[in-house]
């Protein structure tokens, strides 16, 4: 079976479409999409992202990771005016040891912001 680098597949397809994160059209089958999900869960060590910086597309500041559950990563941004984001884990692109990167634009982040 041919080995596929799903991170680079998404990165390059998404980049050509104007974003860092491609669409499901990049996948030729549901099987490939499921393999990608497994691959992403192996890349991100979810236990190590607490208290790490969260960033969106164009280096948008999403705050610091405060908590996570099976579905969401909860971040908090700000000292006085605190913004809290509930970001879907499926939007996480990578974790480099210091920052967690999400495929979320500044405008999309508004939909994940809660008081």
C-alpha cells in the first residue's frame, strides 16, 4: 500500500486553495480521510498542550490552552477582557512543543468564542 503524508497533502492542497488547511475534496475516499484523523491524533500529544499557546491561521492569537475534552480545546486570551474559545479538536493542525496550531481564521474564531 502506498504511504501518504496526509499533513503535507492537506497543507499543499489547502495552500493552493488559499488556506493552510484543505477541504475534504483533497481526499479520494472516506478511508483516506479516516487515516488522516488517526494520523493527526498521533502527531498531537494532547496531554502536553495544556498551558501552551494556541494560534490560528495568519498567526492569529487564540490564547492559552486551559482545558480539553473529547471534542474541544478550551483556550483563554487576555488579562482584563478575557476571551474564551471552544475550538474543535478536529481543527488542530499541529503541535510544535510550544504552540498548538489550528486551521481557524480570525473571522471563524468568532463562532468559537463564548463568554
